[in-house]
């Protein structure tokens, strides 16, 4: 029995366990029935997340289908992440925080320039991480769709405006996702330093897969 608190409650045996450095991309294949746990090691770190069907990556995560099916903008325990075919890809089976975002999108060099000034254009961004990871399997920029932002706090105001505010995570908090089909998970451990989504300080996360 492991005394590692980050492994508590995970079903089956650990088949993959890695620390993703601050600002880095990550890609991994998760088989149907396996559980992926994302651990926010130091707290307040946004984890940008994409999904592709391993057997046919033209089928991929759809924020629109996911939101429409559950009738709610936020992702919580029990949320089924659906594809552009409307099929279940993964299910959030547990989460240490109340909700996660799927409308805030991924930072890019272009959006950094627009929001924070031309001097930020050269800063690394999530879109570049997604591109780096996806190129391993032949996907390009047009294959980057609206993503999930785990641990990120994007409130919707009364007037419909979106905000990006301090995250709602803390050191050691996590989210568990069970694969409902064979999926390819692509992550950008967000490098953003210009808004509070990472507490202005990107930090590592831990990715654990159990089967």
C-alpha cells in the first residue's frame, strides 16, 4: 500500500506517472477504462487540455457538445466530456475543486499581444505547446479546438462578460478522469505569466494513469 497521498483512491495499478514541468507540453494515450489523475502540485496552476479519439483523431473533444449535453458551462464531478460526434470520451469521476473551465480558451502569442501588449509576443503560450505535442502525431494548428482549462477560474458576470481571476486550486488538489474510449490526451501546462490563472508563476503538475 503506497503512502503517497497523490495516489489515494486511484483504482487499479499505476501504469504511468510523470511530472510535467512548468510551461511544458505533454501527450499520452489513455485506454478505455483507465483513469487519469491530474495533480496540481503547488497550487493555482492552469492545465490546458485537449482530447482526440485514438482510433480516429478527426473525432475530438467538443466544448459545444459537452456544454449542451449537460446544460451547464462549468465542468464538475460527473461531467461527461463529449466529442464532436456527441460520444462520451472521458468522465470526471472526482475533483478536489468545485468546477473547471471550458470556455476561456488557450493563450497564444496573438492573444498575449492583444491583451497585454506587443512586448509579450515572444512569450511562450499554450497554443505553441499544443502544436509541439500534436506534431508528434501529425496534427497541426487546425486540429486545435476549444480546450478545457483544469483548475482555472473563469467566472461569467451578470452582463455575460468573462473574467480570468485567481485560480481555485491549492497544492495537492486533483481531478480524475475515466476514459470512456481510447483517447489521446494533449496538455499544455500553461506558461501564462500575465494574468492570475497561474498566480503569475507557472509550476509543475503530476499526471498519473491507473488501470
